[in-house]
DNA sequence: CAGGGTGTATTAATCGATTAATACATATTT
DNA sequence: AAATATGTATTAATCGATTAATACACCCTG
C-alpha cells in the first residue's frame, strides 16, 4: 500500500485511482477485503473522511460493497471489474489524443515517441509537471 | 479565433494553450501581430484581465513581446518557437505514459488504440470527461 | 456490559486560485 | 486638446471544492 500523491489532484481522487489501478492489474481480486477507512487513513496519513470519500465514490461506482460494519470488499461483478481497466485505458487514450491532435503530429512520430517513453524505466514518479 | 473552453482548466491557461497550438502548427508566425488584450477579451467573451493574464504568461515565457502600447507580436526567436511544439508534444506523451504505465498494457495494444482514436475524425470536442 | 472497532452522515472551516474592478500612464487620432 | 485605444499594476471579490471536525448507530469481543 503506497500511493504517490501529487499536489494537483484531490487526494480522494488519487486514492480512487490507485484502487482502480490495482483492480485493473489484478492486484485486487473479486471479493477481496480492503482496509477499513480508518486503517487506510492511518497508512496513507490522510484524514479518515478523505478515505471515506474515496470509498464512497467506489461504492457508488459498484467497485466495492459494504455490509454493515464489516470490511468492505471488492465486488464480485466481473463485468464491472473488467470495465475498470477499459475505462482507465480509454481515458488515457482519449485525453492524449485530444491533446495531441491540435498540434498536427504525424501518427508515426507519435507512436515512436510513445514507444521510447514507455520503454524507459520510470525512475521518476509523478508524471509530467 | 475560436477557443473551445472547458470547465476544468482556468481560462487563462486555455488561452495560452490555444496560442501555443497556433504557434506549434505554424498558424502564428514569427513577428506576427496578435490582438490587443481588450480585443481578444471581446472576441472570446472573457474578462480583459484574463486576457492580460494569458499574455503576461506568454510574455514571461518569451513567446510574445510587447513594446509600449503597440500590438504584441509573436517573438522572432525561432528557437523559442520551435520549443513550443516539442513542449506540447512531450507534455502529452509524458502524462499519457504516466497514466498508462501503472495499468500494464502491452505496447502493441497501446499503439493500436492510439491509432484507432487518432484516425477518427473528431466530431466531439473537449476530450475525455 | 463496556470498550473499541466498524461504516456513515452532517456540518463547518479552510484555502487558494481565478476572476474581476479599478485606476494609471502612454500614445495615437480626430 | 479631447477622446479613445493601448498595456500595466494593484487590489479585492468570488467561488467552490476539498478537507476536516464531530457525532451517531452498529457490532463484535473481552
């Protein structure tokens, strides 16, 4: 459990994204238990309400479900889980294309640049500033 | 002169980006005059101060220069101008790769998706929501 | 039963960036 | 000279999201 926070996005959004990435890569499996709000808050040094906010978003998205005061669990709805990966990928692709299209870059050049960057090992975290 | 504003980024940032795109694609040439702050504000239906804010950013970035109260002009520094295109492209690539890497997608799949999306004519403006 | 752990809801504070209002000096034009 | 357009600076208002404080109901366990 380790989230690299940046300063531009809200914390709860970054927490949600972190869980989505875990789901997308299969690190979190259907039915798996996740930490309690307060436990997560402790681990990440964030306010418990912020953790709750993140979990609430995930609950409403159907990614987790919660019964009474038992540990929340990743949903067993495989369709929902599969869609997470697609959503993350499509979101990244869409915003990339929206950003690059107005610049009139050839497809070949784009592909080359992405390949180069993608193959680099990522020493630096946090992406583009 | 037509900027499709979105609701998430500050207006002045979007204005700056619009000019950078114009520079990157050669629509704005070295030495070319650009509208006055107030004129731009009128065209885009924004506050003159917002236009000024955008121009100030560009001035500080060396993209435009202003003498007294004459129309501001695109810089003639070709190096600066060329860097704009590179900066826009690198920014898009970097943030895309940062977003996609944690999801463990194969390079082939990524490239395929980008090609598909990029070749689509863009009926919808505004990118991914 | 008491205590500590849960999830949840309501409300408030914070906090900063963004936008706008206003004024000023200059220059050009009529 | 007056009027109008320019760029610029200073200051203030707005505005909203995000975060935090607090309280409550529940349940299990010792």
